[in-house]
């Protein structure tokens, strides 16, 4: 019977260890959940990045580059 008692004691020890770990995980989840909003659910926060306005010269360069890309694409399409 001593082997059976030892096994039971070992299982109880593992159960207690797992229970303590679950309590720690629940506490961590609760702490992280309250960071999102008041009801405890996590919420993703989107930040809006402000863009610097482009100068007229920069817009012209971009437009010219895009027109060149389209012309190259159309020329390749015609040759096929």
C-alpha cells in the first residue's frame, strides 16, 4: 500500500502545483484584460499617423513616374 500512497501523494502535489499556476495565469489575464477597457476585454488601439503634405513638385514627379510605369506596362502588353 505504501507505493499507492506515494502515488496518490505525488498526484496531489501535482494537482496543487497546477492549481497555483492556473491562479497565476488567471491573475495575469485579469491584469492584462483591464488594460484594454473597463469590461475586461482587450481592445486594439489604432494610432493615426499624420502625413506631411507633399509639395507640388513632388506630386508632379510622382505623377510622371506613374505615367512612365503605365506606359511601360502598356507597351509590354501591346508587344505580346
